[in-house]
């Protein structure tokens, strides 16, 4: 059971809101009517995914001290684990993501994220061959109160072959 | 920003274009902000030559995040109690994404009113890319 600290910062919320293309001032301007209506700046609903930034090591973040599977001089720095890894569910592509919000997520909060593996299952698909699904559940708690802020459930899928609209 | 219970009814719907001609740079922004640097989303050489896809493609979470706009613009940035989706088709550079949220039910729990919604986002070909559900808190 992995546990991880996630300090929630206003500048990170601003960057994240820009990255999802959402200009809502509730995410950046405390004096805006939108932020006031929300009781102050809040984070966008999917922001807790950005906790990956605060993991000491992450398989989907390049580390200059290690080979990286993306391109450099060559198209790949090492043998791919098949389909690239990743997804909120812990493998392959991201199949599903579900959030429950227990209280607003605000800048200044420090979250403690605890992740537990969930179910695994398989399905046959015409496009991707045998699909292997795996689930994980992450609870984000406010470090200062211990109260739940967000519960996130991710499902990842590993495919036998690349899946795209042209496949 | 919260919606009042009497101002909303089952069947009400909102639709919004959340990305028009999604760019690779936008996808790179999402990688940088989220911490998901999977080369499938930013590294065209790896993605086409090694992974075997026709091009880089967006993070599912970029589509889910963008889809959330139709909900938070309607119910307020702190208005949701639940939001969940399935990623049903990939999103490619150049795609235009249109998100729709529809009220399925209005109900009360412990004296608080909630709207249960269906959400779906389609690309320019009308194919769904994200489908899911959400629940928003309503003012009495």
C-alpha cells in the first residue's frame, strides 16, 4: 500500500486548468465571482491525478540517470514493456476513471494519497486482442485533519496489440 | 454558482465545444501539468516507430478534464460530488471535442438535493471518446 504526500499549490492548479483548456477563474482568481461562489480557489475535478508529480520516482517520468523508453538518438531508449505503460489503473492504457468528492480541494492543502490495488479481469476484443484490466483505488486525505477529500478509482488496460481507429 | 433545485429539470442538457482542433502542444501542456510524461502522448517518433500508433494521442485524462468544463460551468467549480468516465475512443491531434451533460434524475438525500447526469464527449466524426456520469449538488 503506497502512501504519498501531495502539496496542493495555487500555481500548479493554474497550470493544470490551462492544460485542460479550462479558463474558469475559479481556478486562478480568488476575487472572481466564480471563485467566491466556490468559497475561494478550488482545483478542477480531475486535479488529483497530478499527484504523480510528487512521487519520488515514476515510471512515466524521465529520469536522466536511467534509460527512457521514449526517443532520443534512437526511436526508443530501451525495449518497451508493450503499449507504453501508464493509465490511472496501473498498466497499459487508461480505460476508466472515477472520482468521488468529499470536500473542495483547495490550494494550501497537503494531501496524503494511499493507493490500493483493486480487481483484475480479462475481456476479448476484436480491436486489441485479449484485454487485461486492472483497477486501483486512491484515497486522498487532508494531512491536517485526516478527512477524506477525494477518492479516485482508476482502471487500466493492457492490450495485445496497439488499438486505434485505424486498427 | 450552484444551480437551484427549482431551476433545473430532468432532460435539461448543455453542450459545449471543449477543444477545437486539439494541438500537440496542448497535449504537451497536459503532460507537464499532470506529470504523465508517457511518450505515447508527446513523442511522435516513439509512438509511430516503436509503439505502432498512427500518431501521438491525448491522455484520457486530458479529455476527462476538458469534459468536466461542461459540468463545472453549469454547477460551479465545487459543485460535483461524483464524476466518472470510460475512455471509449482515442483522441488525436486535430480532433474537435464536444461535451454534453444531461440531467437524468433529481433526488434528495439527507435533505440535500442532487442532480444525476450523463456526460459524453464526441469527436468531429460524432464518435464518442468519453462517456460517463456525474452527480452535482443543488441549492434548495
